């Protein structure tokens, strides 16, 4: 787990070719943070906290207490990006599945299980450079491949402690791997024979996390939620044939606060904020790498009375700004997005929604010094409930 991979990845991105990744920022530090939220939260620019109704979001464990039936959610998220720096443009695309969750009412509350993504580290790039070898001109082709994701599996329990207030707790284990490979091949004069150079490495992640949260409704108009996630150190164990050593990273305490208020019948305003201080991770990274404190916030509007073919189809708009924890080439990084989307109820029994889909489409920009990355990102979540 060596930070020098960032400099290599940035150099390899100099060729304007399609790259197999979701973002160039996935090669920075421990990767690009992934928010395990559904299509509704994405469309509202929300951080997964303080929204009304039942939800299976790991960032808001207390919201699961509102579930009255067993239910589950699956989230898919494709994205398309282009990064520009020094007059060069590179293209990225990829799909991830940041959240799979299920809940079951039991023992006067609701038991939950979440499979979530936290940090995305996928990246691949190619560059060609001209060299002179043995007095002959040759072309060296460098290929860098990195495939990695930090994920977690969490189990939890949520329960109402009064008519409007619920609490929740989840306990989980970090898991995941990152594999890296650098290959250099040289072609030139027939009289020049150079064997390809290959360097590979693989690390496995482990660690534990606990998230506690509370959700309540005030004056029957304002929904409020808060949560905190505490983590042990994240250990990265190198495989036996990896030249690099093991790593250990001090993950920060993450705090979240959100609220939504009814402005008029069928119209709600939501806002959320999150804070985490990643600066202590800098001591665990090599080559003078820097990690920073992160502040994220977002606001959104939801019109819930819209209908399509007689079915509820809420319309949503949102905006969000987030700091990114890892500096790129010494420059602080941030992300801004505008979002929109809608939901569609597929099946309903009385007041209980049995099946629905939520779709969000985001237009965003990540900036770190002279590096700019523009992206489109779609989030589709499918939810189902039953006996």
C-alpha cells in the first residue's frame, strides 16, 4: 500500500485513452470515498441521514425501525467521467453496487444486514514513451492496473423508544482486497531484445466498525437524524509474494446530522452535513502523502404529490459539496454535484409501499489544483417488501 502509486497513476493517465475506472481520484491515497445511499438520497444531494420514512441506509441505522414488513434494497451505480490536466483529457467509466441490504422485524424492533462499499480504488492506465536503448530508438509501453475496494458487512438492530423516536446500532467488519500490476514492454529494433518487466502486489483489508444513530420527528413537521461511525485501525496485509509490506491506517470518527421539513403539503426541504478528520492517516502513508479533514453538506427538494399513470412518482432536486480526504499531488480535492431524479411506486398495499424504484442522475465536478474531472453518475435503487 504505497502512495507512490499515485504518481505513477497520474503519469500513466497522460494518454488520452479510455480508462477502466470510475475516477482518477480512485488512485489517490486509500481511494475515492463511496457513499452507500439509495437513489432517493442521491437525487436530494443527501448524505443518507435525516430523511423521512423507513430506509435501509448504513449511515442512518435508526431509520430501519420504521419498517413494518421484511424488506430489502439493491443499488446499482454506473458513472462516466473525463479528467483534464495540462491540456490532456482522459475518459473513465465503470459500474459499482454500493449497497445491498435487508431488514426483518423481530423482537419488537427490526434486524438489519448491510453489504456496503466505502472506498473505491479501481484504476487502469497506459502510456507510451520513446527511449534510446543500446543506441537504438525504442518505445516503452507502461500498463498500470489496480483493482480494489474497501467494503464492509454489517449487522444491526433498530427499535422505536417512543412514538416518534427510534435508535439503531450496527456492527460490521471491513473486508476487501487491492491488486496492483505494472508491466513495461519495449519494442524497437529487431536486434534489441528486452524481456517485459512485471511488478505485482496484493493486499487484504481487515478491521471493524460500529455505527450508532437516532431519528425523531419534531412538532410533526421536522424529521431529524444523527449518527456516528467509529472504526478500528484498517489493516492491509500483503500477500507472501508482494514486495511491499503491510499497512495500517487510523480511520477517523465520522459524524452525520440531517433534517427534512415540510414546507407545504407534498413539498419537503432536506439538508444534511457530515464531518470526518482524515488528517491522522497522513502519518500512515508514504512519500509525504497528505490527508485532510472532510466536510460535506447538501440540500434538496422533494415534491411527493407527483403521479405517473396513477402511481406516486415523487420528483427530486438536490445539490451537494464534499471535500475529498486525500490530496492529489499536494492539492486539496473537492467535489460538487447537481442532482435530480424521481421515484415510482410499483406496488402498494394500503399505506404500505411493497415495491418501488428510485432513480437519480448527477452532474458533478472534482477539482484538485490543475486537475479537473467532470462526471455523470446514475444511481438506481430497487426496493421490495413482503410478508
